[in-house]
């Protein structure tokens, strides 16, 4: 079967736009993704139903089996989700979540405090975005529920601390991946004044979206900035609604964890498995990275280990260790084997919805890759004849559109970073880092807004929030931070000064927060009236 080449055609945008549009209109995530996959297969098979059926079968098959062997990355993520579902269920059975919620109700004395707790946890757990969203959600959700914080607000906090922290931290799965790409770009353009790690550190203050997305989370939590659909969800939550099982079939969760919590649980029964899970994952990342270095005959270094780590396997290893510790907290209380088995099944079942959506998201990702949507979008940047001072902001917006349409920030990094490097090399090498920083920021921005992003899906999963509710409530905040980022990148392109551009973006941040706060309060007064 010969697949058509849509690399230079706007037709490549049709399947992702159909999936995105249907998701927003119908609120049916699986239906929307499925329609995008069907249309993409139909187009790629030259409008042949037989060819489309064969293509779609092979695409879904490749999610599980790739090149004759198990797709280790996808299956590692599925395995980690199942492990985390069981760990979460065991934490509930042991009484750890209830004990932590009771402790937090004493220590955390307000709704604001519960949101700040979730935000701080999101900042401190930065090893991997999947791990961040799911682990922090499991820990923070009982506390935010107790103070009537909406699940949509929790999902926003999870999503807006996960990817931004991971993209800013060198010692993360994202940092290792990005440094590998940047290192190749620097070599190809003979830029020897700094290493890949040095360039990465210099990019941190230029990643305006990630920095100000994090600051926006704390501003929203502290000043109670609820705009757009978020205000509706917060009002419902204040009335004790929105915490029950979602009847919408597109909900990520099959059901809430119907588990009888032990009265003998302690805060340690929650903290110990989570800390163990975190430490074990870090150790596993260092181990797998070290093994890769050794296999290539290289000396072990911390940075080298993170650059060569096997993230999927590390998550599985960390998950297994965390599961064993969580199981130990239950066995210590002599809970029956029947009850433990039932709890483990509930934990596994709770992840089925998220896994199914991820399978569809991975499948449409393959369709979008074969349609060459990213190549078409990147060609638009290369064809444009514009003032070099505006290249950073244009690359930011283009990377955002690409990540939104494809649902992947990592894929956008892989496509757009080399293009940004080539454009800087052909125009002005002084703009190399600003243009690379713009791509990093834009990819996270588009990923935040996209309903088909796996990070967005897992943030909904961690908060046990309806997926489309999360997308709709997060959008105003993401767009606000994107506006702030545009101010920063325009200034950076014109002045080539990090200090001046960051100062201008900070001023824009204060103005935007002030405007959102006024809007939030005026709408709240109108609602009460």
C-alpha cells in the first residue's frame, strides 16, 4: 500500500483539526480521536476503504508491536499506569490517604492552602511529567476534595506544574531528551563556546511560557482567579457537587475507588510509598543511563546517565518498588487477601479509561506523523521572509500550533528544534538560543491546550476530572501565559537581552494577573447578584 505524501499540503491538517473540533463540540474524546484516525487512514490510502482498514489495523497494532517486538515505550507507560492505579488503591485501603487528608486539614487550614499544597508538590516532583501528574494527583486529591476545590482546578494545577517543571529541569526525562537534540544542533553549527548542558541552562530564563505558567499557578491559587469555565466548576465544587462519578462516557475513570479505608492508617502509609516510588525511579534512571554509558564504553557521569536513561523501564522499576512498599503497608495491618485482591482489581480497572484514550492518542499520533502534519507546518516557517527580530515569537506560535495539532511536545521538539537551529544559522547566530527557547516554550504551550496530548490526558486522570472539562478550563490560563510569552519573545528578538525581555514579560504577567483578577471578581459578584 502506497501512502500519499501530504508534506506540502494543508490537507495534512484535516485529521487533527477534525479530532480537535469534534472533541470540543461533542465532548466525546474516543469518538473524536476515532474519527480523526478513520479520516487520516482514508486519505492516506488514496480513498480506498480496504486500504484504509489495513492501514488503521497496522497503526493500532504498532501501538503494541513495533518491528516484530513489543513496543517497549508504549507498553512501559501502560504498565506504569496499571502499577500506579494499584498503588493508589492500596494507599486508599491502608487508610494512608484518609490519614493524610486529616493531617492536612489540621496543617492546611484553607482552600487556598490545599491548592498551594498541590502546586508545591507539582514543583518538587519533576522527574517525569507522567509521574508528576499521576503521583501528585493521588496525594493531593483527597486534600483538595476536603476543601471543595474542583477537580478541574486540580487538573489545571497538575498539568501546569508537570510539563513546565520537567522542561526547566536538566535532571528530568525531558531535560535529557532536549539536551541530546541541542547537542547535535550545536555541533552542526560549530558552536563550541558552551556545551549542551550549558546551553540548556541558558535557555531556562528564555522559556517564558514554562516560567510564567508556573507563576500563574501560584497566582491563581493565591488570588482565587477563576475565569471562564473554571468559575462554573469552582461554584459547583463549593456546593459539594462535581466530586461524584461522572456520567459522561468520555470520562477517564470507570468509577471512583469504592474501597473501605482502614482506620489504622497513618500519614507514613501514604508518604513512604510515594517517596520510595520517587527515589526508586531516580535510581532506576541513573542505573539504566549508566548501563547505556557502559555499553558504549563511556565513563559514568550524572548528566550522561540522564541523557542516556531509559525512561519507560525506569518508571516500571520505580513503580514495582513503590507497589511493593504500598503492599507492605496493607499487609502490616493484616487485611485479608480477598480484600487486597479486590482492591488491586479496582486500581487496575480505574486506569482502563485513561489507557484506552492513550491508545487512541498514540494511534492518531502515528496518523499525523504519516500525514506529515509537522513537516507542513515547519515548512511555513522556512518559507516566510520576515524580519529576524520576529523569528523567536513566530517560532513560539508555530511550535504551539504544531504541538496543539499533533498532541506531542516531544515530537515538536524533534522537528522544530533543528529547524530553528538552521534558521538561526542562516540568519543570525546570536538568535540561536532565543529561537531554541521559543520552540521549547511553544511546544509546552500547544501541548497544554491540546485535547489529544498524553500529558493533558494524564493530568485529567490524576485529578479524576472529565478530560474535556480540564481542556476547557485550562485554556484561558494557557492563552494568557502565551500572551505574556509573546511579549517576552518580541522583546528578546529586538533587544537580544535576556534581562530586558524577562523584565518586560514580568510586567506583562502582573498586568494580565491583575486583569484576570478583576474579571474573576466582577463575574463572581454578578453571579451572586
